[in-house]
């Protein structure tokens, strides 16, 4: 196995450096400097002199993916770089591999973490925050970061061990469908949250509870308005103005 | 058969397409028309899409033929190209594109950067001019929440040399 | 009625830490208003105000994802800035903290638009780092990959600039408009408080790709309301 040449210490260095993958995000080649920065300790172990310079240059090419799903890609790139430095033929070249997976993995990561897990964690934590509990941010961070850190560590490790075959492992878990389930869960939780808030308000103000059903059309109307391109800022301002006016006249 | 969005995006299937445009357009099917996709890449790309959505990835001529035979008759299609050249070829082969969205076009040697995400060379502009003449309306918008910019307006901008 | 320097500096520290977490480093999501608000509040000695800011703002732009080159509105700095304003200028609020917190958020929100601009600027500046690394590659054996870390500096400055703008413009606006607007906002404060999450929910429902999201939402809403009502 190639692992003889890359020490565990080097792996750990790469792992720590993946946390600043987007540190110098630029419009020219997006995360490319981050990739170079993350892989540099490993490249220095594998190559020297002219070969090292070439390796640096190769890794300066365009790169962009989701920061968490970047871990398995970087891991696999480490593995493929090892193979390359030893002159071992691999089915896929490093450059082709990263070219191929970065966009689809960006899609998976965006859907799973930004679209799925983050709103899910926020919806749960908001129940606690409206209760005035100090634990709300802690709960949010725990729900979000346990899967996040698992992906970073396991992803980099599996990529390193399995090489480009890590794509098969990732595929097995059918992450885009997991993301959809999380989103469905979020929609239900948000329904509950809105009902909870409305109930508390109406009971406090002594308004009959069935009036709370009016919230559903309001939500649908606002949702439609945002879809049509009305900015959230204007919506919040005008809604506040309407609420102030209504309270004053009734 | 409706093409709800035809888009040029050098990254093809990625987050902006799946997380922003698919829900916005209520697309049911993603069609990628590209001549250079390897079988492995095809599998990786298909794996990024939720299983309820249909994905077709094929050569431009094949896709055009399937459009002709009405394969996508009851789908809401989101059509993706990777370059202006592919879009022009698709139109010439009869894929019914009336509006074209420019999402990401990467910088490269000899290309000028028109917006932060769009870089074009003379050939690209030429291709788009041909498309405009054949009645396709072209605009730049990377995600639905951003403002849409007409292509003709884009060309009037002063471009810094890069 | 001016913000004390200590508050301003502490807030600036919070702005940089949470701002970096947004894109440049870590991504532990301490940049979300729900965390950034209470964190800033805690540093200023009143976490509850920060929590109120956080829960008002959290859902509003949650559906705007940082995908590819798209830059979502800077809700992090809006949260940090509003918290600093609400804690430091609490005298204007005069006892009714909720209405004042809402006012701070309403005023900070449009100023936060500048965040997108500064973020864009930082990313454009990062392009120079690329040239710098390529330059060292051409001339020397090795390469200083540490140029990359200068990008963190650019992002940090962008966050700080947004924060300074929000607090700097927010303070005079609050001083002059606050006493005018507060009397009418105060009786409606409890109603406005739930408007924020409701509009946020609507924005998320408008953009989420879930089949029958409206059905799911309405059923969950009706069920929860009935349970609370009849229980």
C-alpha cells in the first residue's frame, strides 16, 4: 500500500487545513488556493524539485465544491497523487477525477447541508429560543456539527484509503434523497413552530384561537410574493407597518 | 413538452441548478446535452440528483432526436449546456429553445470577464449573436434571487483587461 | 447615548469571528443569527437580547444558499450589529426591550445589504493572491502556499466593514427615529415578533423543492394548533 509514504501526521495536517478550504475564495478559480494549501504538506512529502513545482501548478487549477464534501475528494486526490508519484497506473488521473466529481459533489453537499440539515437544525432550535432557553444555539450547533464533523473526518479518511472508489461509497448512501427527507421534516417542523407562536400570541392577547388559521393564507401569500421576486426586507417592513396600523386602529 | 429553463453552465449539474433553479422552475427532469461526458462522470452526475427527478445525459444529437420524437412530452425540462457552442448546435438541430439563461462560464485563456461568473471570448459572443438572430432571448442570472441582466446590456459594459 | 468603545470593540471581535465562519474558515455555523446573536450578546453581557435578535432573523434568509458564486445577504453582521445596537443604546428603548430590539433589527436589515458588496470586494481582491502564488511558482523552487491565509484577512476586513457600517449608520438613525417610532411600535411588538418567523417560513416554503410542501406545512400547522388549543 501507498500509505507508507504519507505519514499519519501529514494526514492530520491536511485534515486541519481543510477547515480553511474557502479561505481565499476568488472569482477566477474559486477554491483552488485552498486545495493547494490543504494538500501542500502531502505534496512536499511525495515530490521534490521540479516535480513538486509541477504538482503545485496542477493543483492550482479551477476547483469548487461544497466545503464538507470536499473532504472525500481531497482524500481521494491524496491517494491518486501517491499513485502518481510512484508511477503506478490508476484508472483515473488526479486531474480528471477532480474535474469530474467537484460539481456533482457540490450539488450533493449544498442540498444536504445548506438546503437540508441547516434549516432542520434551525427549526428545532427555534422552538427553544422562543421559550427563551439558553440551550437554543447549543442545540443548533450540535445537530448541525455532529454530521458535519463526521463527514469531514470520515470523508477524508475514506478518500485516502479507497482512492477514487470513494465515489461508490458516497453513492451507496443516496444522500440527495436524505436531503429531501430532511427538507420534508423541516417543512413539518416549521408548521409546528408557526402554530406554537401563533397560539402563544393569541392566548396572550385574548383572541379566539381559531383566528390562528388565518396564518396559513398569510404564509402562502408571502411565499408567493417572494417567489415573484419581492425582497424579504420589503416584506418585513410592510408587514410591520400593517401590524402597527392594525393594532392602533383596533 | 416544455423547456422551463435552458441554461449554459460550465459546471453542468451542481448546487445552483439543483437547489435554486429546480424548485424555482418546478422542473421534473434535467437534460444534459454534452458531447464530452465519460460514462463514469455520467454515473457521478446522476448520483447527485434526487431519485424522484429524471436525468438524461447524452450527446447533443441524441437529445435533439429524443426531443423530436416527443420523449420529454410530459416533463418540465431543465436543459443544460456547457458552452455557447453546444447551445448553438442544439438550436440548429431543432431543440426548441426560446430563452437562454447564462449561469457560469469559466474564465480561460483569451476570455474576457463580463460579470463575476461570465467570461467569454469573441467566438462565444458570435455564437450568442447567431442565437439572438434566430429569436432566442438571452440573459444572465446565476440564481433566481439575483437580478436578471439582458445579454445586449452585458456587451455594453466596459471590460477591464485581465 | 453613544456606544461605548468597549462595546464597539467587543462587537467588532464578534463580527470578525462570526464573519470568518461564514465562508472563509471552519463553517461551524456560528455565523447563523441564532448563534451569532446570543454569542455577541453574551460577550456584551446580555445574551437574551442577542437571542431575541437571533430568533427574529434566523429564518428570513435561511433559504438563500451560498451555492457556487452566489452571495446571500449578510444576516450574520445584521445579527451582530443589531445586538450591539440593542444592548448599547438600551436607554432609548426605555424599559420596553422587545420593541426596541425589533426596531434595531428593522434598521440594521437594509444596512446589511452592504455586506454582499463588501463580500464581493473581498473575493475580487483574493484574485490577486492567485497571481502572487503563480508569481512565486515561476521564480522559486517552492511556493508560499501561505498566501492563501491572506484571504482570511480580506474576508475579516469585509465583515468588519459591514459591521462598522451597520453600527455607524444605525446609531444616529436610532437616536433620531427611535423616540418617534417606538411609541407606535411598542403596542404591536408581540405581533411583529411572530411576523418575522412567519415571513421567514414563507420564504423557505417558496423555494424548497419538496413535493406538496404546502400540504405538509398546512397539516402540521393545523395539527399543532389544534393540539395546543384542545389540550
